[in-house]
């Protein structure tokens, strides 16, 4: 279960819903650069609270499998996740802006580290803001004035900069929904995200299925397909998290 969590998080960073999919206008329309940049901004959801259930299929040469997770986020404060395999809790995770705790009930073991130490240990950029952004399904927005646009078939491709990253978006010209999003670091490592199954949610179209591809190490690309359901925005949720006193750790 430990490696499973690392692979899933790697696909978020360096990083099935049964509802009927919404019918979206896919016919080509000429769009301005301003229209397309606004489409990126509109894709993102402003929230204070977020929760969902997720079915996660992950694959790499190290480990492949399927887990489910309950995800709860209080914006800029705490991320809580409960991972299950075969219906049994395999791990619980609590992420705060400065620390990460992971409890493994079957092993009577837990990890506690600063974000920096956890990131260094597993080679993943676990910056809190990026984690909550990708768990919610938001995209990194381009810096003003950095965007370049070209047409590809019935879509528009946008390239730009977002801080130290190069960002890419593939936007449907008809519906202005985001099909793809890539984040490329200064070493050329790329996280690629595909957004699918857009359905109405709280007055907007929201992607209920995503596919992530990301480098696990120098020679390995991992993937995760995530289907989410029971999505709620701005509904406060409890986030119970405790570590039994008999659990062991090597992080003291």
C-alpha cells in the first residue's frame, strides 16, 4: 500500500461514475486568445471545501493495482484521504502545508515527516497548493502575457509559463472545455492530464474522469486513471485522524 500511494501521488505531481455524460457542443468555432485564456480560468473551481469518492487504477513497472479513496479538502489548510483496497482501509493520510502523516493500520505503523523530507525521500514535489489543485481537478493557470496559441484540428493548443513551469492546454473550440493539460519542469519532465466525462455540477461542467501520466524516475512513466463520484463543493466535512499509541514509526 505504501508504494501504491507514492505512485498515485507521483501521477498527480512530480508530480465509475454512472451518470450520463453531458452533451457538449463539439463543432469548431473561431476563438480569440482571450476566449481561450478565459476557458482555462473557467475550468478551475473556486472552493473552500471539497470532497469526493475516487476509484483509482494505477500502473507502473513497480506496482499496479486498484484502490478507492475518500478525499476531503479544506482549502489551504488540510487534505484528508482514506485509501481502501478490497473494501478494507489500507492507509489514511493527512497533509498540511508543512507536514504529512500516513497511517498503515495493517502494519501498525505510521510515517510523519515535513513536506520537504517526504518530497526528498520519494522524489515527488508535494507542495500543498499543487496537491489540492490537482485533487480538485484544477489546472495551473498561465502567467499573463505568456500564452501562444495554435489550432490543431477542432481544438486549440495553448502554451505558456506558470512560474517555473511550462504549461500546455488543449481546449475544444466548440465547447471551450479543457481536454488536456501538461506541466513541464525545467528538466523537461512532464505530467500530462486528460480530462473526460464532463457533467453538470453546480452550474458548470466538471470532469469526473481523469488520466494522469507522470515520471516515477528517470526511466519510468507511471499512470493513474481516476473516476470520481459524490462530488461536493463547500460542504464542511469531518476529518478524523488519530495514531494509536502502540503504532511504531522510524521518524522520531
